[in-house]
């Protein structure tokens, strides 16, 4: 008996003439994510992807964990792959599904026979497999309406496949299928969630983080890298740009009215991020803003920061979400506990006591006119450092 991973495509089945392109990208992602676990064979047929280990030492448990975090997969199963022979199926099925059935009281069998040359109908397969399971585990009961678990027998082109229950996949679209975008990443809860959600829609991610030493320290930078590792487990590698922001923030503090500190700071961040994003081939910026969550995220404040971006759209996947909604996703991707670590980022430096919540474009332009910020922006870009973040940490 061989074991394989059987993958059901998600939204990809709804694609038209370019469906094969999406499927090809998904398969490439699967190969890349699993390549260090051992040799595998991948087949694609009938809206299903088959992952078959070629080596005995293949780490199935780790593979299951990684597959669960690959966007583009609706559901998947760890299956026994057998010859299309009824006697072989009946001799194996009870032992194979016993670990899953040991935790439940009821089950039912669903058989699917896409290979119509198989000499038994789907109802006949279900009845015989159900009988074999009941003979081996007489304490179980069949419940065809609301079973605790479903045992599936699929007779397909390559083999017969047995599994007990599907595992929900990450959903979405294969990373890279929608292009590339740059996320403005802070050390908070919101921006890693925004990054995750946009990667789920098929975007390859770059990231920009603004550091303000000595006001922010190495622990704050480490925190951001750890958060990106959490996202990279789903999105794949992320190129991180670390922008020195101290001089710009000090210039804002020295020259601008306090109520405009945060607004002018964010406008500078958007200018720098757009330049870095365009240079990297990104087609959009991403932020973690949620409407009305803080003073800089009112509709007028968002408007005066957006207007400085000239070439790229700004995507805000959290714009209509409550904080609790965001925290649920943060916990799901294992980022929440890192996000709440008490290390300041540059957004909390020079925070005004009474920030302006209803600014106008003219107000901000006047506030910026008192100092020459363009040379500071160019200097910050020239001194930006780059690193690559993987699911296992910072790349060497």
C-alpha cells in the first residue's frame, strides 16, 4: 500500500481558458514548498492534484502541515492508494481508517467511481466497504444523515483511493497568480494580517519596514522579521526593505505642528514605499488600515496619505473589519502573540497628544512646506537595507 496526498483545487476550477496557468503555478508552489522533504511525483487530473512520495523517508506529517498553508488548495486528504481491486480495498480499508474512526461513534461511506470500467457501482462499493468496517469495529454505527466522519473511496484513473475525512486547505489563489505588491509592515497586529489576506488573493509579497534608531531597537526589528516568518509560511519568501527613518521623523518633529506629526510621517512613508515598490516590480501597496480604528485612519486622514502616491494603487484588505475579526485571523496564522510584544515601532514615536482627525490636503501641504523633505527621502532610500525572509527565518 502506498500513501499519497490528494488535493482538491479551490477557485481554480472556476477559471476559464487560463485555468491551466493557475494550476501550473499551484503545482510549482507545491514542489517548492515540499522539495526538502524528499522526492515526490506530482500528477494533475480531473481537478485533482496527486502528490506521491518517491522515497520511504518522506516526512508526511510535515508535508501535511505545509500543504495546509498553500493558497489555491480548497481541501486535501492523506490517502491510501490501492490497485483498483475490490478484494484489496476490502482487506485494507478497516485498518487504514481505524485511527480516525477510533475517536467517533458514527460514520458513513461515500464512493465515487470516475472510472466506469470498475465492475462495482458506487452504492455497491459503499455497502461492501461499510460492511468491512463494521465487521472490524462493531461498536460503530452507520449514520447516513449526520455522521461523525465520512470514509471516502474514490475509483479514479490511476488507482483506488481511501481516506477518512478531508482537511480544509488555505483556499484563495496560488501566490504569484495576481502579481506582486508591497506591504508596509509594522510591529502591530494589523499589517501581518493584511499581508496574509493579500497573499491569499494570489499576490507575491515584498515588505517595507521603517526603523528609527535609537528610538526603536533591534528587538523591534526582530519582531517584524518574526511576523513576516509567520506570513511567509503561507506566502512564500518575502523580500524585506529596512528603511532608516530617524532623520525624517526628527525633521518632522522639529518643523511641523504636533497635531500633524502622524499624518506627515505617513505621507513620507507612502512616498518612500511607492518608490521602493516600483523599483521592485510591485503593482500595488498594501496597508493594514481599518477605517476609524485610530486617528490616522479616519476617511480624511486616509485621503491625505493616499494622494501622495502617484503610480500605484493602495490596497487595504482590513478597511471594513472590526478589531476582533482581525485578531481572529492573527491568531490563526500564529502572529498574535508576537504582535503584542511590547517593542515600539516608529509609528509610536513622536505620537501627538491630540492628532488631527479631519485634515485637508491643503493643511498637510502647508505643514510639509516648511522643510525640504526630498533630500531626506532620497537619503533614506539609498541607505535602505534588504533581506529575504523565509518560513524558517532570515535567509543567509
